[in-house]
């Protein structure tokens, strides 16, 4: 349980109608010389959840390891964020473990971009997912 939600690894949600295994985090990609830093959204499906303490009896931090998705832009019809699984994502290579308290507090949902299988087989968007993210609505409501 974290921030009012029970987070689960993806394998534990395969028989459930609720998948609380997708999370969102904002991060700053490496900056090229002469460029300004940017904030990017990152989405992942939880592979592992565990706690870590720096010393016996010390405070525990919850960490997650995930399979990360690449930002593919915005859907022209629905206006939702599009993502695709991306094994070469920097977090899949370099930063495998993320403190859960650095992620948004609500899980997000991934919906197949082509749920009715109407796209051509060679269309790259066939493997994309639409992100259904309630975190923005909550941030706006708090203002």
C-alpha cells in the first residue's frame, strides 16, 4: 500500500480486472551542450517491488523495478499519450530501481491503440498503447 493504492507486480494482476502495475514518473533526460534541460514522462510496468533500508532498524524505502515504455507522442483522435515498450529505454539499462515515492501516486492504465485490430499489420502504431492517466486531473483539482 502506497499513497492509498495497493501496488502489484504485473504477473499478480493477470487474473484481476484491476491492473495497478503501471506507474508514471517525470525525469530529466541527459542534456546536450547548449540545450536547456527538459522534463519527460516515463511509464513502466512493475516487475518487482521491494523495501530497502540503509542500516538495520533504519527507515525503509519502497523501490520498484519496471519494464519501461517510450513516449511516442499524442494520439491525434483521443488526445492521449502514446507509448510503446522500449527495451533500450535508459531506465531499462542504467536505472533499474526507482524509489516509489518519486512516482506519481496513482497507477495509470495502458490501453491498446488498436483494440479492434483494424490497423495494417505493418503499421508501427499497431504496437502502441494509449495512456489513461488520472494524475493530471488530480493535480488540477488541488490548485
